[in-house]
C-alpha cells in the first residue's frame, strides 16, 4: 500500500475542485447565472477552448495525486516490521509515464531518432571510430533501423490516427445519442450535428475533440518505442517534461489568482461600502503596492522566501516537498502583490451598488453592515471576480516564464515552461540546433494560453454586456 | 492646477514612505544584517569579528528600528531604517552589498541613458504602431480583415515574449546574420544593437495593445457625435482620424502611461537577453547575486517614476481634452 503524500498545491487544487463543484451547483439553481453560462457554451470558440482546457486540467489532476511507493520488505525481516517508503514521490501521471522514465538516454537526440545527436567514440568490429551512437531505447526494437524506421513510424502513426478517429467517432455517436430525444431520433440528430443545427455548437466541440484524438493517438502509439519530442541534455524525454510542466502552469494560473481574491474582494467591498477613512487607507495600500514595478516587488519577496527556506532546510522530507512549498509561496506572493487591479474594480462597483434601492431598503430594515456586504453587495460583484480570474489565468502562465527566466520563478528542479525556455535559449545557439525542447514548450504553452484566452473572452462576453459589442463579426451582405 | 499638482506630489511622498518601509521590513526582518554579512563575506567559517567589521563598513552596525541606547529623537534617527530611508529620499543610493561594492547612484546614472535609448523609441513606436493597427481594424470593421486581425491579435498575445526573443535572435542574428546577437556599443553603433530588441518588443506587445485600442475606438464610434459627423457627409477616414482618434486619446494615454515607468527601468527581460547594459539588466544581475541594496534602490526608483508618470499622465489629459481641469 503506497503512502499518499498531500502536497500544499495538491490540497489547494482539490479544494478548488470542490469549490468549482459547489459553484456549478449554485449556477444550476440560479436562472440568471445559468443563462450567462449558457451563453458561454453557445460560443463555439469558448466551448472548444473549454474542452482543450479540460484536457490540460485532466493532466494536471493526474499529476496532483502524489504517493510514495512502499519498498519491498528486507529479506528476513519480521512480518510486522514497519514498511519503508521510497524517497521519491510519484504521481499518477508518473505511473502512466513509467515507461518513458525507464527510456532515459544519455544525451540529446532528435524527435523520433534512433541515433544520438553528437558523435561519440565507439568500438565497431574491434576498431575505435567516432560515430553517432545508437540510442539505448529510441527505436531499439528495430533490427535494421536505417531502413525500417520510417515504415515503422508511418505504420504506428497511421494506426494511432485510426484509433484516434475511432474514439472521435465514438464521441460523436455519444453526443448524437444524447441529443436524439430533442432532435427526433438518432439519425436526424447526427444530421443536425453535421450541419451545426444544434443549440449548443456541438460540432465545434466534437471537431476539437477529434483534432485532439488525432494528435494524441499517434503520440501514444509512438511513445513506447521512440522519443516523440526528442530528449534533452541529460537524455530525459522532452514530452514528459512538457506534460509535467502543464501542472506547474495550471497551479500558477489558478492559485495565484485565487490568492488575490480575499484581499481584493474584502478590501474592495469595505472601501466602497464605508467610504471615508477606510476608503482612504485601502486606496493608499493598493496605490503603494502598485507603484512598485511588479517584477521587482515579486523578486524582492521571492528572494526573502529563498532566504527563509535556506535557513530552515529540515522542514521538508523530500526535494519535491521543498519545491512544492516554493511554488505555493510564489503563488501567495503573486496574490499578495497582485490584488490592486481587482480591488480597484470591486471598489468602484461597490460605490455604485451601495446607492441602489435594494441596499437602501436593507439599511432601512435595520440589516447590519456586515450582513449587507455579505448578502447584498458581495454576490453582485462576483461577475467582476469571475471575469478577472479567467482573464488573469493566461497572463500568469506567461508571467511564470518571465519570472523563471529572471531567476525568481519556480524551483529549477521542477518542470516548468519557463525552465524549458530558459534551457532552450542556449540550446538554440548550439550546432546542430537543438530545437525540439523549444518547439515542445512553444506548442504546449501557446495551446494552453490560447485556449485560456479564448475561454476568457467567451466568459467576458457573456458576463459583461459591454464587452460583447467589441467582438469582431463579419456582417453578411443581404442577398 | 498647481494646487492639484502639489497635492498629488504630497501624496506621492506618502506613498514613497510606504514603499520604503515595506521593502525595509521585508528585507531586514527576514534577512538580518548578520545574515547579509555572512552571505557576502562567504566562506565556511565566518567569525563574529568579521561580521562586525563588515557591518561597520557598510553602516549596518546600528539597531534596526529603535535605538535604546540613545536619548530623545536620536532613539529614532540613530537606526538603520532612518539612515537608509533618509538617504534614499535624498537620492543617495549608497554602495551595493556585494564584495565589489559599486556605487549604485553612479551605476544608475550611467545605465539610465542606455535604457532610455532602448525604451524611448520603443515607447513611441509602440503607441504609433498599436494605434495604427487598431485604426486599420476599426476602419474595416465587420469585415474579414477585422475578424482575422483580431484573431491575429489573440494569437500574438498568447505567445510569450521569450519566444519572440529566441526566434528573433535565431532568425535575424544567427541565420541571416543581419545584426549582432547581443552586446552594446555607444554612439551610432548602438542602432544595430538596439533595432532587433525594439522590433521584437514591439511585436510581443502589439497583440495586447492593438486589441485594447480597438475596443476603445469601437466604444467611441458608437457615440452620437460620430453619427453627426457622418450625417454631415464626412468621409469615414476623416471621421476616424479627426474625431474618433482625438476622443479615444484619453484611454490611450491612460493605457500607454501606465507603461511609462518601465520606459526608464528598461524592459528587464529584453535588456538581459540582448546584453544591453541598462537598468533592467542591472536589476536582474542584482537579483541573481542577491544584492539587496541594489534591489531596494531600484524598488524606490521604480516607485518614484510611477508617481512621476502619473503626474505626467494627468497633465497629458488636460492637453488631450481641454475640458478636463485638474482640481
């Protein structure tokens, strides 16, 4: 029985899911919010983006269940001897990628290669020659890789695509089956799906899923025998690194925004509701905070955390726990330094709300200040919170890369897009060029950020009526 | 207006005091002068004597916040927090903590011009390029150009600035060998070192800015005076340039102005990537070397510039819209 490890960020992510479920339940009961979220769903771009985000979110979740494996009992140990646990902490994702961890090479290799990138002294037929070494694992199942490799890759890719398409077709059938009742039978439901005549644009969603399946299929088919995205300097699979980086990006994107919320909402509502000196003090606080260039402020805080962690090295059992606490504290720092913008918005909205009739009525009935703020004002500023949260998600992912480059981001031992880009910088100036780490980081990061941006735009359009008019639309000429 | 400016500056001083206290508490409570001494002297065995000597040399040999040994007001003034704060307000930044102990004030003065050479053209070009692109999109609104232009903006703002830098350096410096990869030279030679960072920085922010400006223009374009202008029979281009642009200046100034402090502090990442010895690179070096004196000085300078830029923005409002009176 493995010993489960609950890292700080894991726990917060679990809590986040519980909170999201609670929110979803609340949305179901509230007609207004349900209508707004329905608008988000009806936006094809936002729906497709949401699906991409869900896929990345699934990777994050798999990578957030951590445990330490039990070591086999020592020979001759008593039956009731205490179980010892491995010093490395694994996640479910690590378990799924166990084969990739075993396929570690000794140095750089190109994507899908069977040879290393650099020539090494080898012994061949009793003679010492300098040649490209055969990889230990990439393409190792081939007897004559020079001839067999491409046919093998093509065959595997084709079967991967075929399976991917089958899965996509299964999804389409499932969707049609679910829609069958409203569309008069399975057949007409399928026809409506293809012609995009459904209420929610399921065609766009299914197309996104199909593209994802067609991409994932070949990768899965190939990754058992090749390094699909090559290997890095120490021979680690780049694909694994990119997948592990997804969690880091997600953690930063979500936790850092959530960390701003208590300050921003509580202080913003207080400032707007009480006005007077409370308002002055809170305004002073956030003006002071925002007057320091953000990167500098974060750097200063992170340096302090660094000093603190260096002083207390025995707080953690494993290296992972240490780097996890570091990223957790980084999120807290991003939250403590980044609440000014949202606080300003909440304050302005509260100033407007407190003059409205329903608040006056509540005051007239003798409802206390705390209750008015909690029951009447806070729910009415939540749309601002929601919009800001989704908008800042993508910004924070981009920000993480910059911070890591500056040296105040996540721990170097932790996989992150910033770390990958940082290494890629020197790799791009090598000869021959090592482009695959960079390309992998680029592909994953742009997909994630783009999806987050599109989803955020959808949410903003649905919850902020003013933003909707800025949406680009091609007006069809009347026929 | 003068009244307003003086009030604004007074508030600025208050903010500076807050910033200064905040950074001081942040730095000195977690990292006491003894720790700093140990870190900077280096080596395994550091004697208390060495630490005392280091502290005396740098002026860290006083109590942090409250000097019990002194009498009266000196209880407050004979402390590190007082001395450091007063010297910062006098713009005397002192020496850095590292062994080289460079004169921070001198460094800032010499690096400031380099940063300005990079940032000022960038700032101006940024505003022009974003406005031009946004106006183009607005001119062709409700057409394919607008739609795909916005798609391009979203795509561009989803790409990290680091990608622009790495690809740009790879293409233009390594493949085409048009400009040097990094470095800096004074005089006219600076142009060939600065052109690539400027162009790349421009590209990396174009998506965000152009989309923002487009929204601002569209907000203006729905207003009554635009309809009146069109009803008079003015051409669409004149409506856009003479009426809409003029009125959208206010939000543009706000948005561009918030970027103003960074003009002086330099784009941190771009300077350090391209080896340009400006203030941004200075900060990154200080962070890497854990030199708190420099970081504190730069935080203070950044806050100062922020306040200054807000005053500049306010004055710019009155220029852009004569109806605005500062009071």
